[in-house]
C-alpha cells in the first residue's frame, strides 16, 4: 500500500511539472533610455552586447552562456573572451551582428547603427548607466528582458550594494577629509559628483573637486585642476605620462606628496563601468584614500 501511495504521489508531481512547462511564457515589455518600449515574447537565447557594463550585467545574472557576440572592449568575466567580436559602440559591424541571428541586442544609447539594426528586424535594447540610480534601473531592465525572476536579480543587487557599503565603512576618519580628482581618461575627462563614481565618493564622505553641474563625465581644463588643488588624484595608467607634462601639475600637493593612485588597466575597467563590479571598484577607491591619508614620501601609490 505504501508503495502504491508513493507511486501515485510521484505521478501527480510529474503531472504538475508537465502542466507548469506547458504554460505559455508571458511576454515582458521593457523601456529603454530613449523611452521606447520593447516587447520580448520569451527569454532571449542569443544575445549580442555592445557595451562592457551590459555584458557584465548579463553574466552576473547567470546568463553568460547566451552571449553570441560582443563589443571589442568586453573582457570580464574570463569566459567571455572566447565570444566572437562585432566591433564597438562607435563602429559596430552590422553584417556580423545580423549573421549571428540574435534575438536581443544590448547597446548604449549612443551606439551607432542601433537604428539600422532595428530596421533590419532585430530587438535592440538601448541602456547606458551613468549614476547609481541608472545602474539599478539598467540592472532591473536587463533582468526583466532576460526573464530573470525579480527575486533572484534583487538578491544579487543587494549583495553588490552591501559590498559598496562595506567599502564606504572601511575608510578611516582621516581619509574622509580629503578632496579628490578622479580622471577617467587622459583627454582629460573626469568623474564629477553626478557620475556613479562621484556618487560613490560622496557616500564615502569625500569631497570631489568636479561639481555635478559639469555633467557626469566632463572634459576638464588641466589648469582648472591645478587651481582646485586636490589632495588625492585617481587615474588610470594611461594618464600617468600625460599628467607629468601638464603645466603646473608637478606643483600639485597630490603629486608632490605622492598621493597619486594609478590603477592598472583591469582595475580601471572595473572602476569606470557602472555594473555588477561597483563594489570592487568602491573598495579600490577606499584603499587608495586610506593609503593616501597615511602616505609618507615613499613613492607613487599603486
């Protein structure tokens, strides 16, 4: 009798599983940065991503295996390095993208060729996070587009935010008294208070010499930085040589006091992408600020 009941229970469980599988997948409608609605009938199985932060978001949502084409700059996690390249945001290879037969293309709002891809019948979702609110919105939009349950995506996001908060709390009182200039590229372009980098610095209680009124990532006059006299300078390795050639920069106290944090290429990638590695980026900045606050004249920060 017990065996019969067990078999009947297993049969009912199987029927329930089959019923769930037979239910039609509910279409979702998402809104992109241009306020265009995109209806996605079922979970995409072939995804092309043309922005590194979007690539990293897909992978953090455990959908990395669905990527069939990437921009040339996407390099994290390690598994994406074998995915075919289809140009960049400024020069996407339309023919290569179409040939991959993607059912979803993720792109920045500024990606050239996005309209052309849409005209060719592809689903193009344009998203580009610039601040913390953007990063959360993009995270949730991508998760929805990929049919990832909200509970799952929110759980991962909460972990990211806990990591950012841990970095904030790791700052010493002295580190919070500093004024920072963060350079994102040697043109030079900087990260202002309104960028996600600037917002992280604000959460840390650190002053940013670039006000929000300049826009998230403004091009900066090098002489303006000299006049602002930051206590700490953060920059990628590509900026180091040009900094030494800029008039007046050798006299900056950040340069003279060796309170210059130069990030390696992989660290710079992490720092300038508003995506799932923001916690690691925040910790890099916190470590820099703590070292700078305790700095003696022993050499350039690494």
